[in-house]
C-alpha cells in the first residue's frame, strides 16, 4: 500500500495502458480519478479500481479543451481535497507514411498528445504548488527518441515534444517539490497496438501473428510489453521511493531503443 492516502488522476484511463496504470495505482492503495473522453470506459475502470477497496471517481474529459481539463481537475479536488499524482496518458495515433499525413492528422495528434499533456500538466501544477508538492508522469514513447518503426511522423514529433516538456517542467517546478518524469513505452500489447499490427500485417503481406513475430525479432529481450509493465514503472515513479527522481524519460521497451 505504498500509495495509501495519495490521490492519483489518470487520463486516458478507459483502456489499455491507462486502465492498467489506474488499476495498479488502486492496488497500491491510491484514491483514484479515472478520466477518459469515453465516460462509460472511465466508469468501468473506476469500478475495477474500487474492487481494491479504494475510492474511485470516473470523470469525462476531452484533453483537447482547456475548459474540460480544468473541470476534470476541479472535480478531483472537490471530491478528494487534493491531487498528489497526475498521469498524462491520453493519446492518439494512426499508422501512416510521412507523405500521407494531413493537416487534420497533425492537428488531432498534437492537440491530444502534446497540447493536452501540457495543459493537464500546467493545471495540475497549479494545484500542487498550492498544496506543497506532487508528482507528474507524462506518457511519451520511444517514437520520440527516433524509433524507426513509429506509427507516423506526427506521432513521433508529439512524443518528442512530451520528452522535452518533461525536462523543462521538471527544472522549473522542482522548487515547488514537484517531480516530473516521462515513461517511453516500446511495443505494447494494447487495443491501439492491435490496430497498428493489423495495418503492418497488410503492409508486409503476412498474417497479424507473423507481423507480431517480426516485431518481436527486433526487441533484444524478445517480448513486447504488457500494459502492466508500464503500470509498474508508473507506480514506482509515484511512490516515495522515487522522491529524488525527476526530469527523466525512462524507456520500457525491452532494449529496443537506447536511451
């Protein structure tokens, strides 16, 4: 119960990595705010979190809209009185060659993955400054480190922005006892990853199973992430054990991309 008495908010909590992080935080004793654009999905995650005998609040949020972000943060503080940890996990992508990307693709990707992360971070930091500290965890990606098989260039650019934002925010918010770190997942078994695997299979002219096997061949440790692998690092970064870790972007990728 290393997160007992901590209030943790996770965006994009409805599925995949976000749902796994939320559940792991609850298992560690945290009070949960599960936020997602799909309120039904947020509710399912909150209900799962509550099975660990912790309080859990589902919230609908569209991280593209600052007013929606502020409403989410306001609900969290109104319900639980504080915010100790935010995990900025909400993200989008699609598989596309650089010359296929449109203005709409760029704007959608960056509005969620970069702009949304920034304003969630900024809003949470306002609360944390007032209460004397906190922890911010941003979900980046090895795509932001130059992983050559990224889903698309706009996604890679957005995740590179998250890595840079994390470093600058950590430097400027450290004086307020706020830790800011990023997690950079590699190949991960999620619904989003499944959709990309199907497209890769078509590109390679092979089955989805063969496309997955081909991807695993490039990973030194020989296996893809499960969402729980990402969640384990998030819990650690939120815990007292990581109190002196900040400004870091940590890969969870089986050795796929050097840090």
